[in-house]
C-alpha cells in the first residue's frame, strides 16, 4: 500500500499499540482485557507495519519468526498451570505474591498464564497472516 | 480421594507436544521425543490404573474450586482403563509413525498434533464435567482435522471435508444438549447432574434432552443412520493416523455414551429400545458395506461401523451381563482395531496397494509376518479362545435372557459377516498367489534396514500380545469389567467421591 500518511503514521503507531497491548494484558485481571485481546492488539501493530512497509521488513524488525513464539507461549502457560502441582496443590490453583509490585499491581500465576496466551496469539496470528501474504506475493 | 495424579495423563501429552513444537522441522528429534513421551504417558497410565484399582475413585478439583462449581477431574476404573488402553495404542502408533509417516508430514507438525490428539482423548476420559467433556471433544476434532488433511492429497481433502462437516454437526447437537441440560438443572458437573436429572419429574423432557446426546455421540461414534462419513473418510489418511482414528476416536464417542447413559440418563424403556434399534441397524449396515468392499481399509472402516453396533446394543440392553459384554468388547476392539489398521499399513508397504485384487502371496513370501497378522485377524473375528469371542458370549447371554432376539440375530449376522470378510481377505491377500502383470506393485519393505523394519513390526507384535492377553487372560478382564459394571449400576460411589458428601444409594 503506497500511502505516505499511513506509512509515517504506522511507524509511530507501532510502539504505541505495543504499549497499549501490554496495558491491556496487565489490566485484564480486574477489568476487561487480558492476554488474548492484548495479543491481538500487538499483532495488529505488526500487521499494520507489514501493510505499509513490507512483510520482509516486518519479519526483520521482529528478528525471530513469529512461529517460534507459539511453543514459548504454550510452554509459559502450561508451566504456570503446572507449578501449583509441584507444591501439591490442585493444578491451575492461582498463586499470588503478597505485596503488589509498583505500576503492575498484584502478580500471580494467572498473569504468567495470560502472558503465555499473549505470546501464542501473536505467534498464531502473525504466522497465519504472514504466510498468506508471502504466498500471495 | 483427592489426587493430582488424575490429570497427569494429559499433562504428559501436553508437555510432549509443546516440546515437539520447539523441535519444529527436526524430524529425528521429534520421533525420539514422541516415543519417549508416549512411554512416559504409558507409565503414568499404569500408575493411575493401579492406584485407582487399589484405592478407589480419585478426584481432582481444578484450581481448588469445589464441585459442583469448578471443573472436576475424576478417575474411576472405567476411565483409567480407557486411559491405559489409549496409552498402549498411543505408544504403538508413535513407534510405528517413526517409519510409517512420510518426512513431509512430520515437517508440518504431525507429531505435535498426534500428542494433542492423545491429550484430548485422555482429557475426555478423565473429566467429570459435561461442558469440559465438550471442550475435550473440540480438542480432539481440531487435532484430528489437521491429522486427516495433513499431506493435502485430493482424496484426503475430500475425506476431511466430510469428516469435518459431520463432526461439527455432532458438536452442535452435543452443545445444544448441554445447553438444555443446564437450562433444566442449572448444573454441569456430571455427578451433580446425575442427582438432579434423577430427581426430575418431567421424564419426557429428560428423554428429549437425551436424544440430543444420542445424536451428538451417535455421529461421533458412527451409529446408524449417521455413520456414512466414517467409511468415506477413514481410508484417506496414512495408516498410522487411520489406526488412531479407527482404534480410538470412535471409541471416545462410545465412552461418552456409556458415561452419560449410566450416570445422567439411566435408560428407561424408550431410550433402551431406541438404542437397541439403532444398534441392530448399525450392525446390519456395517455388515452390508464390509461385504462388498475390495479395498482393505474401506472394508475395515465398515467393520468399525458394524462393531460399534455391538457396543451400543450392549448399552441398550442395560443388564449387568450386557454391559459387561459391551465393555469387554470395547476393550478388545480398541486394541484390535488400532492394530488392524497398522497391519493394513504394513500390507501397503509390502505390496504398494490395498486393493485386494492386485495383491496376494504374502503367506508364501512372509510366513512369520502372516502368522502374526493371522492372530490379530482371528481375534477380530472372535475365534475361541481369542479376545473377540468372550464379549460375544456375554452379549448373546444377555440378549437371550431379556428376549432381544433381533439384536441377537444382528450380532450373529455381524459376526458371520466379519468371519466371511476376514476369510476373504485371508484368501485373497495371503493365500492367493501374486497376480502377474499388475503395474505399481512393489515391495517397499524388503529394501528397508532391519531397524526400520522392526519399528514397523514391533508395534504390531506389542498390540497383538495385548490382544492375546485379553483373549487368553480373559478372567482378569472380566474382573475389571465386572467392577466397572458395578460402578455403573450403583453410581453412588462416583457421586460421593466427586461431591465429597454422603449419598444414600
């Protein structure tokens, strides 16, 4: 897509959208949002970048292929589910730190699970869309 | 008793699948990890079965939310023995896949999907929550769509479209049934539903809800009249995949039928007659299909349909003897059907085709292999004292006791047709000499190294040994089966274990 306005805007939108996606990821435990929505927003940022620049350019920006994020995300989620098991608690029990961390708030295993979902969503969406766009080029 | 061991069988497959995703495109590492993961899962399953057998029903409330509000996972003897048999099949197919699956398929994620499928199966067996059961069914069908269409040949895509359409329809019926059930009882926990549905006064409404589950699970386990997707799709994927599908996927539908129709909807006259009529028609249609087919795998697909009818009929009769027969048949069928599709794959390796008119002379060329296959084929037919024989005795006895003569006749016709079909296959594939001058027939087995050959034959030997044990050590299986039937008839231990309260029987 050859549009100077969009091209200029997307370079500024990319970091803003990424920051916003992390904000959505973190607020998800008490307010609407979470890993899935956050992941979608983050992938929209990269998709917008690939529209205006090029899929190859976005892949270079990412450094790693988005496909590699899928097992990492799944692993993070599965581990957060499995950690209570090692302590003899039922699987998926929410474990929380007592003291809230500044800015982020309370941190628990649910946040780690959501982080995994966030990574999986980015990985899946970008893999699917980039495969289609590279195939059609 | 609460124990975290309940969830281990599917956690093991989950982590194996994730580990396999890290080794994307490294096919040698994937083969090793898959076999190791399956072995670990088998160890876990044996451990789970022995602790359930010794200590009674084990439960685990996910995240510590008490039943009936959270999701319960329950391992009783029925579910843990299904997990055990699935792990046997899983290990055999994992080893077989190491040479039986082309490298191209492995590059596109065959092994991770295989383990996600096994995870879904184990989850479906172990869950104690009906919506969670639906979720596991979704995990199973998503993984099976990928396995079925992986490779992208035209016939495969055609088969997977039929498979997908029918399975999505089945899921819709199942989900609608869950919705209605939740609407009338306000609960999703199977143990809690058992109490609440049992106390319902409007039995017509309960029967109507049950129909949704019969249709949903009926499509999944290929019961008449919704069986046709199975024979038109199961012959398309590679044999290792077909083995998992034929041995395990239709059986998870049967498992769900047994679970739902002993715990939630206890068959009354209406449901019982409905199930028996469906069973008779299923056996007959499967029989007619199997008799006319000439391709080995198509023929076996119709035999699956035929034998599904035996189990549904056993459930329909709903006496203790009938349930014991149906469960015994289920255990025997899981092992034999997995094995027979692996054998079909081996025959394809030996001859390059599965058309019975084009092949022959296997007995002259490979006498030992033929003998091994004969054991499995005869078990499928049920020649005494092999494993298919004992459950049929139970089913006949139950049929005569309760005067279900149509079902008895159908089972006799089904058994004879199985005998006829297998005898035809034996004569054509093994005894007839190889027809001359047929293009495309080549032996892909002889040039293989000894190691690769043993990877193909080993799983068949392993499963044949289990089948022999089921046949020759039938008294052990009968002990297990009778225990399960007692738990099905008197569900209070299950309900008590899940809800952690005392229930008067």
